C-alpha cells in the first residue's frame, strides 16, 4: 500500500475529488481510503508516488509521500 499525506481537504466533496484523481492514475488497483480527518490517502497498486502526488495536486490539494512508520 502507498500512503500520501494530503492537505486542503475540508469536506466530503474534497475527499471524493482526491479519490477520483487517485483512481485515474495508471497502476492504481484500488483506492483504499481517503480521510480528511487524518489528512491521508491510501492506495494499492504499482503506481509511482510522484504520479500520485501530481494527481492530487492537479485536483487542487497539497500532497506528499507519508512518512513510513
């Protein structure tokens, strides 16, 4: 799973916009979760992180790779 830190989401519509943007990235097999409360998005698949970040940014939100635990 790939995790992104996403900021700028303020409502359910924002979460859906991020979910849709991520689902369109080649290599994403499933958008597991998008949470404005946690400020993160989680996807499965073989996409590269820069493509995921670019998709979220193109949708109007800030994104960066989430720190690994």
